[in-house]
């Protein structure tokens, strides 16, 4: 599908539905002409006669100081300009598309910049990043150091008038909120400087709606994600021109990067896609791309798990773990995860102030060690998983006693502590720390090869700027994350099969850069189902259900002490990677039967939820009293529709259940899942055409009389399966 031709420096990069037209004429700057709907070769040729001009694609600072740069540097002689001209263009095939490399060099200084463009055909995605090389020859006396002051991954030029941007923010317990606003003149910046948890607050993804305020299933939209676990900055810049400039990269604030002669810096990938099927269209592309090319095991179904955290907190011990496993196995569960609290002997993990770093089972709590629990899980037909937070240490730990020099610390400053008043961050820039973090996983896995799942947590922001191992303190963000990546690479090379969950005080590490090595992320410590509807909605813009851990928890909810009905909690969790997070022994017999049945039903719909295409239908952010979404299998033979009542007033009219993505010419059997005792829905067990379901739709709950007692509260929800006949 992917055709490339080079005519007077014009390069066309195609994916099945999109085209990026570049101009890379030797001796001139790299430019972009157009990005959007797929163009034919003739249409591409006609762009110049249609009056299209070429705009900078990787603006260098110095000779156009009035423009926002993507790259800026200071030469060894102090010259603060960069003047790039294309010297070579190369394009190779890789199994998913093309990889185009445009090489530019400074016209005077030995500096080289390679801009990479990778197409991912199966997802209509393009990835771009750069390699910046100091090609000076260092001498014994002079390293010929260049100081990079800006080093973005890529740039987009948006030639549209009524552009709206959707961004994502959220702190602890309130992850993935969406914010929508039009782009107006001036600068708009999406930035995160947390250091370790780069989706606490702003996320590194944006939806750019090109035809006014974004709509879910109509309109042209670009979605872009910076794949990087560290600090970043995404900047929109609109001045007196018909274009908006978008530049994305590692945050360069107080982070000049010293590049010695002969050295290079590779920037993270900026992935972007275009769709004329609205924001849900962009999401479908990102989900497909993530599953196929990016995340770990994107083509394997996820197990239904029980996590111990909200059930017992740190009060882990062998009898309770066994009791939870017994109960869960009897309910049809597949994987048990022992969360925080299991480790530390000199210092005990009885509170969150101690023992991080000492990854040996606490013999008081687990006399049989991990091995006995893994054996016991296996005997019960469950897989076993375990929690770690390997980048962190408590002052009260044997590790800190041995290696106080391993933590981040600013010289001449008092140490600043995190969680529990004693937590510190190990400096992932330090090769010894990298070896240690690798050994944490390696020891657990080599001693317990049957461990199936690791939850990797991270519960502290970088508070103080200070590495005890780096020559250049301003490299901290980049060096930490390059160290993290190298360590995860080693872990994955040795343990390719283990499932890794990324967690950071909940959803603090939701980023495609990190997901390279992880299978999923924990969305939030707030498991209140009502707020989860919003969070899951926001997360689904860029992340597929298979990656989004959603657990049914107890009431009042662990983090915010809120009550919702069990059915609502189950229905909400069932639209993601389904799991449970409570003490099963606290469920009544009736509740246990309900959850058991839900587990059984989730197993049936799991393929469509985890691999299907998402269609977001009614947003919880609209004042419609409800929210709905659905997943449709690729061959459109199977679909699941979810409907949640949100804040609504008596007699508020709910919209009909109007579907999307079905085959209009096929008939679908409608089956309600997680049904309670109430009267059956009138359409349960009936067959309707895809066309009818999409153009007309089904009637929702109308009055309170349609509801069970349990549902005559604020909570009401429906899960409906549609099976092609
Ligand atoms: C924060 C995580 O988000 C929770 O799920 C839990 O694992 C705790 N850490 C444990 O300390």
C-alpha cells in the first residue's frame, strides 16, 4: 500500500488512508507540503499547481529566530545558530511499512541531524524521531562539546482554520480528565515535569480536531502521542499565518544537553495518525497500532485477576493470600496478584515508611516464601503475580544503609522525602542502580519461574534535581529514562513472557513510551465506578481496553469512600481489562454469584473487548444523563455495547441506544449481560438489523419502574451483546 517517489525532492509517504508529502531537496531545508487524507500520485503532483507551499518541518534555531524552533544548539565556538540542509534521503522497507531517513547537515559546522519517518500501515500511523550527532572530532584537550538547548522529536504544520485541541490531565484519583479548547493565537503548552510519573497531571497525547470542536464519529482529526516516560513538552504555536505549528519532544527546561564530539542523542518517537472518522477513528488507529506494534503481548488475551491491595492493604500474610486465592479460584478467576506489603525483614513493610529496596519475603508474614504461594496458586488453577516498586527505596531499608549514594540528591541541600515521609528515588542513570533494578526482577523470576505477572509501581515524583553519578546535572531526565529503558530492555530480553503492569500511584505512567515493555497500566487508585466512567472514557482516546486495568472493588470505595451498586461496578469494569480488587469473603452469597457469572460472561466477550474497535457514542461530559460506548470485532460479527447512567434528573430523556460500526446488512441477536432479577428488556433475545441498530437504535431504560430495587438509586447500567446471525 505504501508508495514512495522522489521527484524534485518531493517524497510521498503513504499509509492505506493517509499521505504525508515532504520536500527534501538536497541543499535545502526539510519541508512538509501536506498531511491528511490519502492522495493519488497525480493529486500529489498537482499540489504545487493547487498553490500549496512547503513549510519547515524541523525548524532550527538561529537564522529564523522569530520562529518557534524544534532544535536549538550552541556550537563549541559559542555560535548559537544551526543552519541545516538536506544531504541524503534513504527509504527502506520494514515488515509494517517504510522507514524514511532524511539526513541534514549544518552548512558550516560538523553537525548532523537525521529525521526518521516510519509508517505503520496496519494502523495508518506515522512515527517520527531524530538522531542529533556532533560530528566534530574531539581532541585530547577539547571534547568539542555542543550544547543542545532544544531537541524535539518532531513538528507538524496544521493548515486548518477552526482547530480544537483535546488534552488530558489528572492528578491522583482523578486521572485522564479531558479538556477541550479551540486553538487561538499565541502559545499553548502541554507539559509534564513530574520526573517519574509523566501522566500525573498532563498527558503526552493530544487530539487535534480539524473541523471545529471534536466529534466522536465524524470530522477530520489528528491524534499525536509522544512516546517517552520522562518530562516532555508539546507546544502549539499560532501566529499571523494560516497554520498552527505543533512541536513535541522532551522538555528542555533547565536541561541543556552536552553532546561531545562523536556522540549522538536519539529523541523519542512522536506517533501520529489522521482519521476522518472523528476522535473515535483516531482512537481505533492508536489502539490497533498499540496492540500490533508497541505494547507487550498486544495479541494475547489478558487474564481475569484478583489484586490484594484494596482487600488487605499492607496486611499481607500467607493465610489471607490463600483464602483470597481459594475464593477467587471458585469464582472462575485466573490470576492472583499479591500487592504491596510482602517484603522486608530487618525493616518491615507494615507501613509505607519502610523496606522499599529490601525485596525479600517477610518471614513473619510469608514463612513459606513466595514459592509456597506460587505452588498454592498453581494447585488452585490460578497464575500468580507480585508487586514491586524497584526504582524506589525507603531510608529505613538495608538497601539505603548500603547505598545512600544511589539515590537522587542535590548536593548541599537537605534531602527531600516522598511517600511515608521516607521514600527516595534510586537514580536510574546510575549503571549500578540499573543492575540492581534488573536483579530485583531477575531474582524473583529466577527463584520463582512460574510467576506470571509483575505489577511495577512508582509512587514518588522527582522532588529534587540531583544525580550523584552524572557529570552534567542537566542530563538527569534523559539519563534516568534512558537508564530505565535499557533496564526494561534487559528484563524483557530475559523474561519475554511475564505480564508487566505499569502503575504509578494509579495512572501516573500512562504513556506509549513506557508501554513498549508493559502489557497494561493501572488506571487509578480511585476505583469508584462513577468516576471510572470518566477515566476510562479519557484513557480510551489513546489506549485500548486490553491495556486498561479496571477492577471491581468494594464499597465504600477504597480511595474516596463512595457507594455504587455492584452491578454498576461490574458493568464499568467489564469495558476494560477486567479484574477484581476486594476481599471476596466480604461478598454476600448473592453478590458472589453475580460476580462469578460476570467472570464467566467476560470470558465470552473478552476477545471483542480486548481486540475490537472502539466506538464512543454518548460522552459522560455531555449533559445527557448517561454515557455509552461499544466495541465491535474486526469482522463485525460480535459487539458489546455499554450504557451507564450518569448524573441525571427525574424525567430526563436518555438518547436511544444508537450503535456504530456494525454491518448494516447483517442481523444481530441482542442479549443482555449481567442481568439482574428485573423484567427482561423488551429486545433481549430479539434480532435486529445492523442498519436499524445504527440508524434508529434501541430504547433505553425509561422509568424507575423498569429498574430493580438495587438499581433505583443513582446507579443503573446495561451491557448488551450483539451477535451476528
Ligand atoms: C499505589 C498503587 O496505585 C496501588 O494500586 C497499590 O499498589 C499501592 N501503590 C501499594 O503501595
